[in-house]
């Protein structure tokens, strides 16, 4: 009989496991890769299947098994045979943190002592090294490193955990690290321990890892590092030596600890314990991003460091993707460069996760979680290419939707080139031809040219999709829903009326959407300028309220009033939060995306509701400007912020629940970048449950613009039906 298995079945030690089980059962047959599938011939396939399901490799995941007749009389024993490429698909695992066995080997007196590239079939880089399917050494960046005799023996030994491990290597035959100074001169001696001394001395270094590079320095060097890197306020993630060190800095729940220590090894946003330790790492915030070592190099580095925590941030020039090429790294101007000679095929930034009520919210879904998919039934193939910020692309085919790794902000040609190469890579792996391309409705987004290029290349239709409809569709796709009433709340998105939306209540399916209600429009004085100079927002609100404004001199006020008349308007909840942040002197200028709203969160977390804040909905518009009038004096900032925001969330939720009841819908969704805000999620959940409805939040698809491509792909797919 023949068994065909699909899922995550390559690069996980699947064929060696089948071989070991078959040998124990004394079976005759063979196992091989067929593109993205594993095929097994055996003279007792059912016995083999039972044992296999009980003894799957740790990284394997089975999606389907089919059994059919096959001639096994030609086999004299059981063997692993060469792969073929007739079938296409994505079956490789994500890059996975080094396992305990390999870590022990690095720290022992074995031949791989202190060898940073030590991995096995249960761990290591996969996706970031893969050129094409099937997952064989010749299709990875390890192709240029021939195995030595000892590695070859391990590779062929059925008793060894590195049997058929495609990236097997050792100090004699594998990649190696080397150390350069700031002039590019080679520094001799052990590169990782030398690098540790340089970092401990307060210098800035660049360390090449899996999928990219990090810029790193000690926590005590943060003020100088901010000046050097030009990042005045934006928070940095920190990598800590182990979970016990993590608990010095942050308060961890059981779920956060589980995710932090998982083989995925994402950055986890966790609540700060000691403000004095973290105030300069994440200014004005009550949480920091924290993560653990995941590569051999990082463990060896911490074994040699005096410091038990380092700032670790992606190594890139402003606005550009993370650097991969060793020569390009020298442009950063660091003090030292810890580099290696293994080529990175696919970039993968660190994933960023926030836990909310025991579920996961992805701020960035990348290393450790890509490739992965969600189910979406369709016989067609379509692609969504995202919006402008937090770019990803999603390729939908074979009843599944695969998103690329996090790409970046779409303002530079380098990021668009990266979007194109990542999308092409997934198209090649899946072996499907897209029939529709989903793009954002905004006329000036930089990736729309790429969408047109894809359309022409494949003769695929372009489907323009309103930004917040795509958000709603991404949430529906996350939960397998066909229809929803959703609060879509973010910073900005081009609306069908030419204004900037972001505080919307939508009734959506995959064919159409209705805008049930939205926040009051506020003029964006000077358009983009109002996103950064927040007094413009407060000036506009004061004008709407008919109040005299003392924020600027008379001449400037007169000019701003003239500009206001022809300015684009916004209904964004993100901009509403910016206005509160300015009004309460929490944040006056935005220096990075989402800064004012993020700095309001600590206040919302400890605020209490006070009476006197009320609003109403007039002809589908939820009134907001009046909430900035007659703010009670001698009242805590946190109580004012909490009361105003809860007033708005309650009104939005009640509008959504009223619409849901009239349409026979029981679930109310929350999506968009503002939905990462924990207190706002709490307000939403309380309001929805009070009405007897079921709240729906994200779990597998990013809440923010990183999930837009999923919604676009889903809508584009249904346009083909």
C-alpha cells in the first residue's frame, strides 16, 4: 500500500522517523519527498501508520493522510530514496530555537563544543535557509558546505538524531563566525567571546543570526544608543540570558512564560516590574518587549557576557529592510561586527506577540511562525499585497492562506523589492497562478505598482479593497466566519468618500460591506503634518466646539483655520487618542507610529470612570469633539482619559450590538491597530457581554495592518466565485 502525507513533513526528521519505525516492524518499502508531500510505500502500511502517529517528530504536523494501492514487491528492505519535485506546496517548518540536546552538546567537550551552527532534526533554521522545495541540502544555503566524513556518518545512521538532517555540519565542514572592527579589519581569536567583551565595555555591535542581523548594546548604554541610532522615544526589545533573568524585568503570566520559552521564541510584550530598570528602554510605556536566545551563537554570547540582558533591535538603515549582506552591515557604523559566511535566503524579523486573556495577538508575525497558514475554502488562487505600513503579502491557494513574513513599512523601494521577492518565493513554493490581486483602495500606496505588475504578469484581475473592510475580513478569516459586525479601529485608512477612516462599525461579508456608524470627522490640518504635530488635532477640535484657541498665535491660528476648510477629515479612533494624549499633556509630538496611543495605555490601565462624559449618535455619526469641553479640573489624568475613551467604546459597541440584533448576528468583532490596546479590549469585552453578545478578537492573524493582506486575499478569492 501507499500512504501520502501532507503537512509540515519536511526538514523535521520525518523520513528518518519512518525509516526507524519501518525497520523495527521489519517492513519492506521506501519513503521519499514529493515536492511538499511525503510518500511511503510499505507492505503493512496500517501498522506503520499506527506507530508513526504515536511517534511523530516534535516539529512535524500532519494535515492529511491518504492510502491507496501500490506494488511493494520490488522492495527487498526499507529505504529512504531521493526526492522528486512533481508536487508543489509549503511543507517545511519554521525556524525553531536550538533544542536542549544541541545546547548541551555546545556546552560539552564534544566536537561541536562552542560551535554556533549546531542543530538537529528537532531544531534550527529552516525557512530562512531554503531556496526552493523539496527541503534537501542542495536547495538550501548549506549546499556550498560539503559534509565531512563524521557528519556524513551521522547523516546516514538510523540511530543518530541527525539522520537526514539537511543542514548538518560541524566546525570541520560548516559555516563559521568571524569578527570585524569598525573599519572592517578582521579581529583574531574566538569571535563570539571577543564580541562579548566589546559589548560588555559599552560598545555597539552588529550580530548576524538566522534570518537577519541585530544591533546590540548593554542596557546601561541606552541613552547614547538612542542618539547614535536616531531613535529618541521608540521602545527597544531586550534579549535576556534566561527566564529567571526575564522575571527581574517583567511580570509574566503562565501563558507569557509558555510562549517566551517555546521553540518559536518571539518577542513578548510583558508588563514592567521595575520602572527604573526599563524607563529608558520603553519611555512612557508600562510594558517592554522581551525575548530569550534562540540560536547557538546567542547562547554562547550570553555564556561569555557579564551582562545578563542586551538591547537587541533589527539591523537596518532607516526605512529599509533588515540587512542581510555582510558588506552592507558595515554601513551601520557600529564598533564591531560578528558575522558568518552562511547565506540568508529569506529574511525573518523577530515575531512580536502580546497575550490578552490567554489568547495571542500578533503585532508582527515572522520568525518562528512563518511559514504557516489558515484554512479558507476556495478552489481559486489570489494574492493580497497589504496596505502601506507593517506590510505582508498573503497567497491563497488549495483552501489555505499563507502569509509572508513581516516585510516592513512601504515607504522605500527596498521594502517594496523585499515584498516582491517574498511574494514570488511563496508563489514558487505553492506552484499556483494567481487569478486576482487584492490591493488597498488608497490611490497613492507605494505597493500598488507592484500589484499592477503582478496583475499583468499573471493576467489576474485587480480588486481594490477598502482598508477597514480588509481588516474586518481578516478577523472573519481568523475565525472562519462568513459575516460580521465589526469595530474597525486604527490610525488611518482611505475611505470610500475620500476621507481617512479609522473609527468604523462595519457590517461585512466577503462580497460587500455597509458602514453602520463612525466617529465624528475631525479635520487633519495640513494632512500628514497633523499626524505628527498633535496640537493641530486639538486646534481642529476646539474650532469644531467654537472655542478660542491659545495653542498658537493669532496669525498662525488664522492660517490654520483657512487650511482646515480644505483639509481631509478623519474619523480615526487612533487620531482621537492622539488628541487626548495632547490635551492631557501625555504626548505632544508623534516620533514613531502609534506613540501617543501607546503612551495613553498606562493611564487607561489605572483610570476609573467618572460621571459626566456622555455622547450620542446622530445620523450614523458618533459625536466626539464635545468630550474635550469642560473637562473637570483637579481630576487625575488617568480618570479623564479612561472616562472619555470608555464613553466612545460603549457608544460604538452599542451601535454594533443594535445592528447585530437587527440582522440576527450574535458575534461582535474588534480589529485594527487600536485593538492591541488592552484597556480598550477590556472596555469592548465588558460592553459586548453586557448586551448578551459574543466578542471576537484576533488570534492567528495580526490585528493591525500586518493582517490586511489576509483580508484582501479572502475578498479577492470570493470575487472569483
